[in-house]
């Protein structure tokens, strides 16, 4: 993983933790898929919380001058932000349990982040 991807990952994780995202993880998926180098996954506990998390990530990417697109911005279950080498998944708690994204990519290195209280 190159240094720029690491910086983007660090900044996004920080933005999510600042907004009290739940169960934040990053997964290094570059060795097993051409889709991205890193997936960042987080949960929100309500529609409003999920929206705040999406806004925090897009604001962060704007500050970093990164290109991205948002899929499912109006969804109350799952929003995906594709920033090229870094893809961010923001789930409702129920949708995250249903889709079990971490299990799909269970062979890759996963880093879990502690919430900031």
C-alpha cells in the first residue's frame, strides 16, 4: 500500500471516529481484488448518524482533494463511497449484520479501531 493511500485511510478513519462511528475497521483487500487496496467499514446507529458519517467522509475527501463518488446516499441501510484505491462502506447496524462484509473478506488483514470517547 502506498503512502498516499495510508494517509487517506488514516484521515477517513479519524473523521469516522470523530463522529462516533461504530465498529470501524479497515481491510487490506488489494492482494485479493482489483476493486481497491483498502476497504473501510463503519456503522451508524440511525439514519441521521449514517448521514453525518457520510458527510464527514466526503468532507475529508474534499479536503484531501480526492476524487470520489457516492452510491446509496439516500439509503438508510448502506452507503458506499468509492475513492478509487480506498472504498468506504457505511452501514446501519442491522444491514452490517445482514451483509457480514468482514466475513466475505475474512482472509485479508483487518485492523479494528477503538472509539474516541
